[in-house]
């Protein structure tokens, strides 16, 4: 099975939650629960101001740290922005790019997603690239067109070699924070489709090695069924990643 060539990645997207002190406390509670759970990569993506505390608290653990966005320029007059070099120098290894909340509320476009992806990869960050359809797009039967377009636009100019630092997160917008999860079959169908898009772009062999996560109301109760699917290689978890016991259960479900 191809799934066995890919290591699952369980990543928490904390969104705009937790202060620095709360970050330290959450990771101190989480770390003992993830000990020895090395069957998947574990990442927490915190707000920028929490990254230093997250990096300190995760020292000596199997938990890695990611940011939730990155600017595409290297430096300059971009008030309020954070560069890839800044993140790398801190020790941050991952970055979420193109989350639907950034697309919906902060003017993120396929073009700016692509610029961020290229800047992040050039600096050596591992990218968690988010794609996913809105409810009306699903209802109109254009889910595949939307995720294919988002995936292809985001990866314009990204080479096959660079794909070993790319994770795709399929996040149907209608399932985010709604408690309404895609069924395991629905999620598998789109994740498999995304892999076929990657195969078109980079060839079958490369496509086999790229982790494709599911995100959208994944929790301790539904993770095992989702993660058992052939093309679902982990999860990008919002709400449940803020509860150490629940996040640890999802990590446990990803061990096989
Ligand atoms: P929830 O798990 O809260 O639905 O959020 C999913 C998500 O947006 C992760 O990036």
C-alpha cells in the first residue's frame, strides 16, 4: 500500500488562541501524552507571538512548531508582516499557507498563496498548503475543479524536488469549526483526487510521497475512521488541538 510510504502528520492549528503563558502550559500538558508516539509527525501551529514559548516548551519532545502564515517578501516596508527567514532563525519548521480563513477574511488569493509557498520553500520551511471548497461549490458539483485549481495555482513554479517539503491539507470550508465533518468517504474521495492532481503535475512516484491531510472538525471521536483511509495521511486540527487530551487521542489514532 502506498500509504505506508508516507508518515502521517498531525498538526494543530491553534488559530488566534492562547497567550504565550497559556502556550507553555498547553504544551507542558501535551508533551507527556505524545511521548513515544512516533508513528506520526506532530506539529503545533501557534500565533506568531507564541512561537518562542512553543519552541522552548517543545525542546526535547517529539512536537514540532509551525506558524500560521508567512509573508512572501524577504524584508522591507511591509508593516505587520513576518518573513520566512525570521521564522527559520527562531527554529520554526512548518508554516500553514492559504488557510480558508485567510482566503475569506484577509484577502488571500491563489496568487499570494503561491508567492508565500515559494518564499517558504526557498527558506527551508515545510509548507502545509490548505485547499478546500465552500458549501455552495460542493452543492454545485465543482469540488474537484476548485481543489484542482487551488492546488495547481499554489504550486506554480514549485519543483518536484521541493515537494518533499509540502503537505497538502484538504479542508472543506463547510466542515471547519462547524462540528460538521466530511464523512470518511467524502474526505477520502477528495484527498485521492488531490493526489491525482499531484500525479499530473509531478508524476505518480512523487505524488505517492506527499502527505495529504484532512481538516474540518476532526476530533478524538472521528479521527480513527478518517485516518484509516488510504489517501488521508493525517489531520489539520483546529478546536480539538486546543485540548491536550483530545489532541493526544488523535495522535494515537495516527500511529498505525
Ligand atoms: P476545526 O478542527 O476547528 O474544524 O478547524 C479545522 C481547521 O481549520 C484547521 O486548520
